[in-house]
């Protein structure tokens, strides 16, 4: 989703995204697949034999579903290096079984060392959350971002420029999702067992392609608000 100066722009940009998708014909996708396979085989005849043998990614990427922020391209990594979960506006809520399952598998089975929440400037999901317009079922999902706004309303209400306000909310949303991950039993229990798990917050600038590290990396439960800190589990 792209972002505009008002709701109408956002809806038009959503329409344009669909139109661009339609330009790439179905057959073109299948041909694209064959081209990619051939390109990889030209470089390494054993590429797919190795790929099929298993994965050992060090990174879990939780990003926006926006078609312009693919994890591998943004980080210049190859298939097998980044475990990926994406949803609209990279939201991490503790009642989302999909996100929790990905997080649990990544942290406890794959033993990833880095979890990156990656937002992006111009996020249509965050822009929609800033507006008062109804978009449908998605409004319930975007409520989580309105909650982020409520937490930081003092700061955000002082920003009069709408684009700057949106971009700051994009940053604050990524940060809050980092903190949400830290509050899960999955991450808290993992930190009891190992010291090499870090949770990071990033924002991608679509205008430059560059990542901004928000500097909110969390490596342990030390600064967790007391009400969220959980004792060691007796269950098991
Ligand atoms: Co987005």
C-alpha cells in the first residue's frame, strides 16, 4: 500500500497497486520462475540440491505485507537465510496464533539470533489507522496501531505536518511491536536459556531503499515493565 496526503490518495494508491499486479500476466510469473531456476543453476548446478537439504536461518523478519518491502532483497540475502512473517503494518499482537507460531518455531526450533520488526515509511496500513475512514475488516487489525497512537498521542499531536506525523507513527509502531515481542512467554523463556537472542526495530525508507535502525534493540528482560515480567514457568 502506498500513502497519500489524504484518504482518497490512499484508496487510489491501493487501486494502482492492484493494477500494477495485473500488468504482470500469470504466464509471466511461471516464466519468471523458470528464468530464476536457470539463473541459479548457471551459477551453481547444486543450488537446489543444497536448498532442499534444509534451512538454518539466523534471522526472523516480521515485516509489512506491502509488495515493496521483501525481506531478502532489502537485506541482500538469499533463500534459506531469513525466516519471514509478514502482515499489514508489521503488527505483533499476543493473541495472533499465526505470529506466535512463527515466533515460537523461529526462536525455539530454528534458534534464530535476531528478530527484526521492519516497518516502512509511507505504510498504507499505518496511514489508514491515522484516518477516520472505514476500510472494512482491516479496521479491527488497524486498531492495534490506533492503540500505539494513543500511547504516544502527546508527541504525535505536536506534529502538524501530516507526512511527518505518519512517519513518526511508523517508527513508534515498529518500536511498540518490538516491545510486544519482548513481553511474550516465548521470548522471555528463551532469554532464560540463552543470551544470543536480540529483538530489533527497523524502518525502511522506500525513497532511498535504506534501512534506519531505530536503536531499540532488546537483549534481555531487564527493562521489562514489572507487570509484564513473568516468573519461570513451573509447567512442563
Ligand atoms: Co506497510
